C-alpha cells in the first residue's frame, strides 16, 4: 500500500543512491554504444562556491535536457566539474590562515601556501558538488574534473605555448583593473560599479609661454580624483571648441609638480561637459590611456601596488623639474589621504576654483570591496582579434546558434569591439605562466623548465640560470578550454572524438563575454571546430517583487532551504515552469509551495488508482481501447507528450513544464479520474477493467513525461507501480520516452471534449454571475444537433452532477433572462430568473468594467512616461506591467460575462 503522503526528505537520498549504484548517468554505457551522443558541459562552479538560486536554475535546465535526451535513448554525457577560481580560493585560504592564527601567505612562501590550498580543496572543495547532487543533477559524476587537474593543466600549457609561438600571446605594459588589497590585476567581471556621493574639484592650471613663464592665463579642469593630477601629462580640449582653439599646442605648468604639459586637441573632451577641458593622466585612467597613445604622451605611474603615492626616485615624475617639497612629501601616503592633502595644497596656492557635490560610479573589487585603480603594469596579453573573427563567423554561419536569438547581438557587439585580453594575475593559486627569464630579461616560453633551459642554452651558447615568471593565468583562460580539455585534449581520446563538439551550453547572459566567447575562440583555434551547437542563455532569478537578490538587501533565497521545506522536485519544477525565454524569474515561495501541492496531487491520484485496482498490465495495448472516455484520455496524453517534446527541443522550458502540468492536473486528475469514477465504482466488466488498465498506463506515461522536471517523485512512483503489478524493470532514469503516436481519436475528443467544455462553461457562468454555490439550476440546450442529443443521452447524469444542474431541457429558441453559453458552436442557456438579480449583475459588471478601464488608463499613462521609466526601479516598472496584464485579463472575463448576460 502506498504511503499516505510523499515525503521528499525520506525518498531523495535513497533514490540518489540507487541512481549511483546503477551508474545510471554514466556516459558510454555498453547498452548505448551505438546510440547518438548528446553532450553538455556544466559551467564549472567555483570550488569555493555553495549553491545559490542562479546555480539551481542553470543546473535544473541542464538536467531537464540531459534526462530528456537520456530517455530518448541517446548516449548522454553531462560533464561535471569545478573551477579553481584563483582569487576567490586564495582569499578563502588566506582568511582561514588568519582565523587559525597561522603565518600569512608570504611568511609561508609559495610552495607551502599552494600545498595548503590543495589541502583545503581536498577537505572543503566539494561542497557545491554535493549540493548539486541534492538538486538531482544527473551528471556523470565518475568523470568529475577540476581546472587544475593534471590533464587540464597540460591543455592550458599547450594552448599558451602555441598561442605564444604564433605571436598571439605577448607581454606589454598597459592599464589594468588593479586591486590594491589583493595586489593583482582583475577582470572586468570582478569589478562592481558602486554609486558614491563624492565631489568634483575644479583646479586652475597656469598657461606658460615658450620660455616656460606663466602668462597669467589659466585653464580650469575638473576631477573626481585630485591625487592623480601628479601624473598628468596633458590637458585635452575639443578641436572645435572655440574657447581653447588658440591655446592648442601651448603648454601648462602642472601645479605642485612644475612639469610642463601640452594642451592637445582631442574629441574625447566634451565641450558641453564641465569646462570643456580635461586633465589627461594616461597611467591612471582607461580613456586617458587611449588619448595618451594618440598623442604620444608620457605614462607616469604615481601609485605603488598598494595604491600609495610613489614619487621618490620616479624619474618620469620628476622629468627634470623641481617639485615643491610639499608635493614630494606626499610619497608613501595612502591615495585617499593624498587626495585630501592635494586639495588642501591647491587651495593654499589659490588653484582651487570650486568644489561641486558629485554622485558617480566608482569601481570596486567584488571580493575585496576596495576601490579599484586603473594601473599601469607589465602583463601578459592575448591578441584575440584573429580568434574573435572566427568566433563571429561561426555564429553568422549558423554553426552555433543562440537561444534566444537576441543574445547574438550582445555577442557580436563585444567581439566586434574586442580589446587585447589581459591573462596574467599576480596570485599564487592558479596555472603558473610557463615563461622563464635570464639575467638580461630575455624571456623563454616553453612547456617545461627543461625546454626553457634548452632554449636559453641555445641562445647563449652555454647553460644559464633562469627565473620563472611568478604570475598565474586568469581563471577564464583555463575555463575557456573546458569543452575539450575535460575530454582529454590534447590527446586524441575516444571521448573527444565522440562528444566534441558538445550539443548545447546552458549559461547566464552575464558571462557571454567572459566565458562563452572565449570558449568559442579557443575551441575553434585548438580544434578547428565550434565547442557547442546551441547556446541557451537564461535570465536572472529575482525575488518575488522583481528585485535582484543581494545579501545587502536581505532578499536572498537559499535553494537548499526550499529543498528542505518542499523537496527538490518542487523547486526544480518552479524554476522550469517560470523559465520563459528572455524573461527574468520572479521567485516566490508560494509558487514553490504550489508545485509541492502539484506533486501531492499526482501522488494522491496514484493512491486513488491503487485503491481502485488500477494496475500495470504489460500486455495492455493503448491503441485497442473501446471506451470513448479512455480513448479521449489516451489522445490527450499523446497531445501532451507532443507538446512537451516540442517545447524542450525548442528550449521553451516553461511551455514544456506548463503543458505537463495542464495534462496531469487539469486533464488527468480533474477530468479523466472524475469522469471515470462511475465506471470504477460500478459493476465489474470489460469497461471497468479497460479503464483500470488505461489509468495505470497513463500514470506510467506521466512519470516519464514529468521525469526531467521532477526526477525523485517520478522515480519513486515508477518503482511503486511496478511493485504493485509484480513487475521488475530498470530505473525510470533509463526508461524510454513515451511514444504515443496514432492514439489521437477525433471522435472521442469531440464527445468528451464537449462534456468538459460544457461543464467548464456552466461553472464559469455560475461564478461570474454570483450563483450561490449550493444552488441547483436548470440547463437549456437550444436547438441541439443530433450528435449533441446523443452525447447528452450518454453524459447527462455527469453534466448534472458536475455542473450542479437540476434539469436539462431542449428548446428551439433561447429563453429570456438567461445566461447564454456557446459550446463548440452549439448554444446552451442557464435560466437564472429567481436565482440571481440579472439586472443588478449587469449593472455590477458594467461598473467593474469601467473601473478596470480607468485603472488600465492610469497604468498606460505611467508606462508611457519616459521620466517614470528612467527613474523608477526596475521591479516597480515590472510590477506596473503585471498589474496592467492582470487588469486586462480581468476585464476580458467581465466583458465575457456581460455578453452572456445580455446575450
């Protein structure tokens, strides 16, 4: 006997163990040796990570695809693994050392510190993997990879050495995002723009003549970062700005420093903004760096690695001038203390014109939380332009497609305007750059130190000592190789031949640039083939009000909390059902609870079937049923399978989930089982037996249909129903996707569909006209055709019972004072005189219609207001749109009711 309720907590761990014991998710199973391969690579979560709602969505959608294709008989490889996450992992381990009052990283030295990181990884690095298993992810866990595994590291070495040999990797001095806390370059992805209330300081720079004597004329520049003026090497004005045209080519004396700097004409300067003149500090601003390159300006770095002022011995800074002693005294000051001091000194010298309040975006490190500095350093770069051209062409050719297609534009925009990629990081944890230097600074790039020593010996004619580059590679470099390094490349492995290119990639829009594009570039470069055929981009999971989840807002929803409360299936189904292409998910706990109730509904239906003797029969032939009701139910099941199949194939996960939901809840539970009750409760005979077997068969098909979304519940039901029938069969995870072709019976659908629609219309009309729930009312069929009369003779009792109908009559003309119903072209009516006040109902509905009109008009006015759209938070605008949709839907129902009443 089935348990009274389905308890996810009691079932999930046991089922997961059964999957593992059966090696259900292993790619390359012998029984699928001849099957079509289907491969999908997990976006490797950081080894430091724990499951958040974005992971839950991403992995649920991947699992829907993996389970679906496995059920369709394919040889599925869903490749799992984790990313070493250089800066994040180093930070975690350094924090751990501090908490344990152990020596810091530099005291330990590099080899010992790296050993400690590997130790931490072995102890704590598998947290997120275990959490993904709790979610039901059907990865091939036997193939789990890590970006610093020996094999993946070999791939990293080969790609670096090859790209360097081809001139595509090189060393250069350029500006980077510098994190002064971690003292490393970081990627754009690791930079967060934070709105800060600051100031705009206006300084007057004196103009000098050819001899360097001040003329008395000044140019006023404005800056949010006064300390960087020490590194100014020009002031730029727009070439067409009449105010400064005569000054272009002349020079200014940089206050405090004394260095003479030119006035240059450059379109970067905006005549409409501020004074129209901007200070140019090429070593401390990305835009200024480009201006400096265009005009051949010096790049003077006035900060050290910890963002302190560094002037002493800085030949570029001195430039043969004699700075004021107070300026030299800035050496060693923290940048923000230096800012206060520079402003005070400029005010003392009468060079401070004005100070304005100014709110502006300031870049912060997402992990360190400190202000990021544009910083001029020697770094390793990839010239990605030639690689980007191939990656662009692959999408334009259709070799790889984006779903939704709109994301192609984002991809194109970035690759068409791509800049060199800074791949070096000043960290100890990661893939150390395979470059060695001799005493003269000559660089030797090789796959090993032995090869580098051989290169150096060949150059010098004798053995020489070498020093290895201390930097490590950007994490995105190794994760860019993920689709093929995990399959054994650079070795020509059988897995690489079978599963590359992969079938699909599921990822978020925020890493199209940082990961997707780089996998495309590196896959095409290394293997001359795209890494995946389809890229499905999902949106964000927001809170129920539409706000982005963040710890600071306190609105983060922990997926594991929801799994504990409602089960993994309920959370998975919620995420899939809400994953409409291109739309963010507004997650409410009520939705998860609602889908937990859906699981309960199916469980209760299966118990009802058990109590009514509905057992699986391996000999059951669905195509040979004789009862109209059963033929209709099987036809509806076939339609649901087709809808779910088509929707998953098109990556319309919400449509797939909702089609399954409608069939299970509305068609099977609410209608089929309800209409079958008289048969099940009636006398034994062929009709009853066929109905029992049909119900058992459809429950089995439902298990398969829902399995990609709700694997635990369906696996449990699948096994339970087999035991009831005394059958032995493999796990549902390895079963076959339903094949219900040819079961649609139009004549059965016409009959049962008419009954369903008639009762539904009666119920709607009762609700809309406020008929008391317990009232028995008459039903009139107006001039019905012969087919309707015959249906009524068979289903009249059912219509009376389900519609709470007192009597059914047929008439030639529609009665007055009756609610009109149109059911599949046939007219029916509900005479309600004496039951409800029809005139009062018409008046009430007209009043509500007018009120809804007004509400829709007000919302339209708001949404048509550009100022409101610009100023209102994203979630407020979305709320207004939803209110409008709800009001329009309600107005449609009100007008339908009026039409019926005034029919």
